C-alpha cells in the first residue's frame, strides 16, 4: 500500500519519544544525485544555451537542418535509455552504469572545440547524448528505490529542483563567457568540459551504489512499498529484493534477464504511461525551437538569447517540489495533464497574443510551469507501477517512448517551419497537443476497483499513483 504502517515492527528502532523512528521525507541519496545533476546541468546548459544560435547564426543551418540535428540530440539518448536501464537492472549496480554515462558526456565536451561543421558537431552531440541515455534511467531508479512510494513525487521534485538550479546557472555562465572571453563559443565549450568532470567526481565520491540503499537510517525499519502485480504478498519483491531495492543482509542481488524485462510490457498501467508519454511527446516542441520562436516573435537581441532558458529554469526551480508534493496528494494524472494544458497556453500566446512587452516573460513562465508539473511527476508515476527489481528498465521504457516521440517532433517541426513558416508549424503542434492531451486523459483515467482484489493494496488499480 502507499502509506506505511504507523506501528513499529518488533526490533525496530524508536525515536526519543517512544514512537517508531521515521525515515526522512527525502533520502540523502536524492540530495547527492541532485548535486551531481546540478553540476552536470551547469555544464550541459552552457552548451545548450548557445548551441541553437551557434548552429543557425554561426554555421548557417536552415530550420530543417537544425531540426535534424536537434532530433539527433534528443533521439540518440532515447535509443540508449533502454540499454542503460536494462544494464543497471542486470548487473544490479545503478551507480556504475550512471557513472559511465556521466563520464562519456564529460569526455565529449572538449571535442566540441574541434568540431566546426555540421558532420563533426552531429557526431559529438550523438556521443554526448549516448552518455545521457545511459545515465538517465539508472539515476532515476536510484532516486525511486531510495524513496517510499507515497513520497516519490516530492523526491523527484527535489532532484529536479536541484537539477534546474544547474540549468539556471549554466546559461548565466555562458552569457558572461560569451561577452567577456576571446573566442566566445570555444571558451564556453572549454569551461563546460571542466565542470562536467567535477560532476563525475562528485558522483563517484558521494552517491552510494544501487544495492543496499534505503530511505531510512541504518538499521531502521523500512516502510512498506507499493506492491505491483506479481509481487509477493509479504512485501518482498521478485527474487528476494525488498522494498526500495534493499537486499537482506548476506543476500546477493539477483540480476534481470531479457525475458523478465520484456514481461514489464504486460503491466497495463506501464503501457498506458508509455503510450501517453509518446503521444504528448509527438506534439511537444523542443526547448531550442521554442526559444528561437520567442526570439523571432519578440525581436530579442542575439546577445541576450542565452538568457532565455533562465526564465523557464527559474519557474521550474521554484515550483518543482510543490508540484511533486501536489501530485502525491491529489494524483499524478491530474498534475501531469495540467502541465500540458499550461504548455498549450504558451503556444497560444506565441501564436495570437499582441506584441506585449511582457510576452516573453509570460511564455517562459508557462514553459517553466509545464516542466514543474511533468518532468518529475512522470517518473514518480512509473516508480509506483514497476517492481523494484525492474525499476530502471521500467523508467527507461517510458523515457524512451517520450524521447523518441520528441525526436520525431523535432524533425517534423523543423520541416514544417521550412515549408510552411513558423506560425503554421506551431499552430499544427498546438492542435496536435490538444488532441493528444484529450486521448491521454482518457487512457490514464483511474481503473475501477475489481471486486476480486482489494483496491487499497493493489497499486495497479489504486487511483492515487496514476490518476
């Protein structure tokens, strides 16, 4: 069930007042991974903030060419996510696979100093995104496995808030480097490489391995986790893995084979989440295109372009934790769909609003609200659906569905912009997003309780985790 038993089990440690010792709301593992993501995002967002302008204005790419490259930037990580998630579950060492991913991305940053044409830039970005694909599912699995099911939204919100702090600092650093350093773009890429290495060091020193992590103090009783379909009735996960991925003392964690991973697709709620993530991703215009559209519509000078992501990041930072906590309280489905409605409102402003001075600020606020309501809520919903032993694989399935869809959206939007122009292309995306949101609302509706099963203990049918 989603709420822990409030009575203290026999042998459990107690608090000074005599009650059961309560685990902290957010595990130290979450904060450690948040620090790694913060540092890594400073590095990544320094590059991301200047990349659209560097490619379009510096290298002279057309919108179609930029759409293809932006699709590669997002699509490669999607193709690798399944590999990273399955490897993490197979070797039972989420930290190792995440570390390989972070390391590969760090190694690619200096290569941007040597790439000055479309082909080499595309290869370097593909390798960098390969690293991101490898690390995403194992990192999110570490967060999910260290957090009780009823607090998953809050934990992912804390991580995303720390991650977004890096996204806030990265464009600022890029802005100052571009305006102060000689050879601005190369200086940005060089500093980004140094910061990325620091993130890998922090991961190696401060993040525990996947096996044996837990949300509470050492030796404290762990609250009962949600038991997905097929999990043993005594609360123990498949092959002896206890809630949150903690293995009993002396037991060796069992790996996962391909048939077990493929069997995840039999979970109806996981299939629904993957389908909806893909549908909505097909009509979610990438951040880079949205900033280019905003600059084109508002006439923002080029030197201020790297600061546009700051508006999104600031709102995301402020509201990621409240949005995650709200999703835990009222239902993740409602918050997730509300986030896409806010994005649709942002598209509407770009299409039909007059040339208000406040237009850029309004669009960036709506964009940030969209991310706060969706970016951490989706993996929290997956974590409440998938057994602990297969958590990284399940997160990778949904993440891959979403990223592949966004890859297709980048290609299609770039082509539509080239052929029809920016306005009609965005109008088509807005119409598609409206239709897909309606379908997603229907697919993710709470399933009625079955008389043959206790709905209070069946997370596949419990509305709180997915409504």
